[in-house]
C-alpha cells in the first residue's frame, strides 16, 4: 500500500459520506462537506494505525528529540524525551478524537482549529526531516517555526478579513524564504543527500506503512491546503444529530480514544501488530534481501569556468569522456542509486554472546522450540516479572527447551542476574530491534526455526501448565 492508495480510499469514503449528507440535509457547500468528511476520515485512519502501537510513536519521538538536541538546547530535548510516551498517547488520542468529532460536526470552529494546529506541527516535523537532507541551517529552522506560528494564528480571529490577512502575510514570507533559499546558500548548505536526513521515517502511519520523508512532507502540504480551506470556511461545516447527542458522542469518543491507547501501551501487546516480528512471521526470511539494489559510482567535479558542480559516471572518468581542463577539481565521490531493489525488512538484528560473537543465525536456525526473554533496558525493566520468567525457565529446562534473555549490555547485566537469580544465559543486542520485537519490558517470545510462534507481555505471561499443554505435550 502507498500513500496514494490511502488518499484514494479515504477520498472514496469521504465521497460516500458527503453524498449521504447531500441527500439527507442538503449542505450549503458540498466541497466543504467533502473536505470535512475527508479530513475526519483521514485523521481517524492515521490515528488508529498509531493507536494500536503508541510505543512505536513514542520511540519515534525519541528520534526527533535526539535530532533536535543536535541543533542546540540539548538539556531541554533530553528532558522532553522523558515525556515521549505521555506525549505520544496524548497526541494519538487527540488525533482520533478530532477526526471523529469533525465528522459529526461537534464544535466546528474548535475542532477545525485543533486539526489545523496538529497538521502544522506534523508539517514542521516532516519538513525538518526531509529538508535536513539539504543541510538546512539553524536560521532556516527558526524562521520556518516562526512562519508556522503565524499560520497557526489564522484560526483565532473571528473576522474573515483578519484570517485572510494572516494567510497572505504568511504566504508572502514563505515565498520570500523560498526565493532566498533558491538563490543563496543562507538556508540550504548542500545538495540533497538522503543519508543526511536526521530522521529517515516520520512514523506518520506507525509501522503500518513506511513513507519516504519527502512523501510524508508533500502529503502534509496537501493536507495543509485542504484544512486551510476548512479553516476559512468553517461556517459551512454542518453537524450531524442533535446538540446533546453530539456532545455525548464526543465525550465517549474522547474516553474511548484515550483508553484504547493506554491499553496498547501499558496493559498488553498492540492489538494489531504491523511489525516484522509479528506472530507467524519468519525472521530468517525477513532478514534476506529480495532484490539487490543497483548502484552507480559517481564523481562530482567543479567547473573552473562556471564554478558549478557536475556529475560524471565511473566510465566517463576512466575512459576520458570529460573535459579535464575545465573540470580539474573533484568535490566528492558518491553512489547514485539507480534501482533501490527490495531490501530486507529486518536489517539491524544482531545478537552477541559474552565474547562479542554473532550468534543470531545459531539462535534463529534452531529447529526446536526456544524461549527468548527480551528486555531492551534492564534499568527500566519490571523486575517483578522475572519471578514468573524464572519459573518458566525452570520448566523449559525440564522439557529440554532452550531459554535465554537478550538485552542491552550496559555493564550491569551480571549485577541484575545475581539480584534476580536468573540461571539462564543473557545475550546482548541493540535497543532498537529489541524495542521492535516486543512492546514489553520484559517480554517473552517463543521461537521455532526463526518463526515467531507466540509473544507475551509481562502482564500476561503464560503459566507453566498452559505452556506444557499447548506446546510441550508428551
């Protein structure tokens, strides 16, 4: 599925809803009605695919805070990172809520205003992600943030003339900044390079679909235009049902959105798993490259006449198909991707033993059952869960099933093992894949020949009898 498919599905749903509204109560402006339904459906969809796994959004926010810390004010962003889970749940629940209440037309001006502010916030994040590939300056980040604030102010004035003034003022500044960026090196310091982007995936749709940063940015720009039209024509947004019914539905939607997010964070694994480590997936297969990428070596030379850079292929350089007299200064050598191919879905999983040896293949090619306790960070883990994990480990030893733990080796593993009396081996891996394998710290994974047979949150660990009856029948 692509972002175009998502837009198409949402547009089809919005068209049907707008058609129903048209025949039921004849709205005064069918275009605004369509946009009301489109934006409402889009926010519900976008919020839902993240609400099933809020921790994924929390981890993504960590990435953003780390990137922002590199721009300055590190203590602030490190402090913000400690609140990433709270912020993720709040943001996702709000996204679900405003999408639904826009559909039913509850408090249109307030609802459209919140949606406008949220979308501008998302646009700033995705713009930063994409444009950082051009080596954007801090001045550009500050000016862009200021422009976003002026755009945000559009929703506050009650008079249409004041709103339009703010819109034209913001657009004028935006055009000016674009021209300055185009004809000077003040804001963009280099040609676009994908590897320079600070965050490679915005997480706009969680793990449901991964978009390239530029796809996400352009998607947000399109949404900005749609929502701005709604902001300027909010008087045409029409409600459904009566005032009391709408209010009750709005409160119920808010409560449900929040509880749904909290359940998928603190009480259990995501109700729908979009990750590559979901139950039934073959990790070994997902670690394989399906189609190799085609890459061409390119040399960039600067002209001593125009001072402009120009790319030459390896063959052109080696076979003398370039003017060495003019292009006498090489700037860089880079790889140009001709075909991205189909890369492996799992690329960062490496499990090491105490000596630093890679034992990933040994673990994943075990033809028998094996238990893997996953704790991405022992300092943040729920230690009480290890009492039951130790009981499962003792039973696994009796039935001859391999049992081990994988965690980040921060130098305190032996201390933790002694304190919690874990008799099974502990291996090490990076935090990122461990956070992806299971959204529980700790969590338990049952493997067989690299296939994920089952996974358990620490709050719902299976009993020994349950495991013996289901998997280890004699």
